[in-house]
């Protein structure tokens, strides 16, 4: 049980660091573009909302789901896949946001 929990924790932390890097890249890209103050503020709000969404939905739900499981056998396939697929979908959203911002400006 502890090994599975540790594996999930390390995976979540690694994906969180990756997401943070993606979001920092988005902020850097936005900073280099010639946006008016209103557009820049709107973009920053969208990035903040994305960070909040990832934090609350993906990681919190994954941790709660893992802690709520009483069996390693039930945990391994279903919940590890949940953590990976949820996090990957949020990372895709973040990367899509960056691409969209680059194309618009």
C-alpha cells in the first residue's frame, strides 16, 4: 500500500512541476507579446483559473480517491490510470492555451 501511495505521490509531484513549467512558459510568452493591459490581464486571469482548476479538481480528487481506497488491488489499475489521465488532460488544456495565445498574437 505504501509503495503504491508513494508512487502516486511522486507522479503527482512530477506532473505538478511539469504543469508549473508549462504555465510559467505561458506567462513568459504573454509577457513578450504586445498586448494591451486589458488583454494581458484577461490572459493572466485565464492562467490563474487553469492553475486553480488543476489544483482543485485533478490533484485533490486523485488524492481523495487514493486515500478512500482500502485495497491495493482495487487501487492499482483504476486509480493510477485516473491520476494519469486526469493530469494529462489538464496538461493538454494548458498547452492548448499557450498555442492559442501564440496564434492570436
